[in-house]
């Protein structure tokens, strides 16, 4: 086995469950923190720092958009440079071996796809894409970064505390003279990362795809998530209401704690590779 630890009883139970049938998997921020991406919440589900910008604030105020893009220009490189870790790779291996029935993620970093997972349902979108709210034009975030760095060369090399999802804590003084990106198609300044902001609903397409997956799934495995957001908690509640097993690999408190059939409180980047190898040799 790739990791030297005695498997807890819950992990052996999960092994046996997955040996009988493939599980649907739901992942959260905890699977990407070993890749260097900060999480919004701690192990007890308490949010770090101040609340992120809401959809209503972003769309209503050009000053808010300026603040968002200035901070994002500094924070985005960390997201761009992040690479999949052992947990992402193990899930891709499990999928290739038909040990999981599908993958839903709350993360917006694209690391599952980079690790080799296919047909990932991205509940909250993908930070590598940008969308114009006026004309619908879609762009790559890398294109926007190049434009931001060209127009705001004075911010290059500025050090700031990194925050979740490509954000950074930037002093207000740096915002003076900052030039935000504009849509190359319609000229609008309502360019927004193609992710779900706080106060914004999950797109119907993702909601319906996740619901269909839950309807078909014999069980659900939550990895690295407190499931504090309703979009993820409702999936846990739905599988439990169907009388199907709900398992978790997560360190700390979860909103769905009372619904769980089993829980493994060890780092997912240790557990998932161990699980993948056990199933490969079963």
C-alpha cells in the first residue's frame, strides 16, 4: 500500500462497499488544499476572514468590480499554477477502473480534469473561464490575466495575502488607477468569472445534472467538504432520503453529520490513494 497506516474500520467498510458497487463522489475544498489552494472554511465549518463578494455587489457597482479584478489579478497566478495532488489522481484512477459512478465538485479550480477525470459536474463553475453578463461571450481567464497585467503593470510584483478561489487581500490604495477588463465583443464592463458567487443561484443545468446523478447513484461519498452550502447539503439529504448509504472522507464537522452512515477523519490525500490501490488489488 502507498501509505503506511492502519486503516480504520470505517475505511475497510468503505472498501467493501465500493468493491460491491461504484459510488457517486462529491468533492469540496478539502481535496484541493494540499495543492496550495486556501479553503473558505476551517475544519469546524467556520468561514475564514470576511465574507467574499456577493453577486449583487459585483453586478451593481463598478467600484466593486474594480476591487474584485484588482485582487484577482494578484491572486489568480496561485490558482493557475496549482497542480492536482494524490487525492485528485486517485479519484481519476478509481473512475478509470469503474469504481465510481460519477464525480460532482464544488471546487472551481479544474484540478479534477487536469488529473484525468472526465465528465465532471462543476456545481459552482470553473474559474478558468470568464463570461460577459451582457452578451454571453465566454473567454479564458488566462486571456483576461494578460490584459490585466498589461494595463496595470504597476501591480506586478505586489505581495498580498492569498485568499480562496484566486482572491487576494489587497490594500485599497492599490485600487486607484486600476483598469478593469472589458468585453471584446460588446464593450461591456460586466465580465464575471464563470463561477457561482455568494447570493447567486447554481445554474439549472448543473443542478439538474447533479440531481440525475443522485437518482441513479447506489451511494454517495463526500470528500473534503463540510457541505455547509445548501447546493451540496441537499445532495446528501437526497441520497439519505432514498435510503442509500452516505459516506465521508473529511476532517472536522459537517453539516450532514447526522445523515452519515460512515465517516473517515483522515486526510483525503492519504486515504484515497490507499483506497484506490486496495480496490485495484481486491
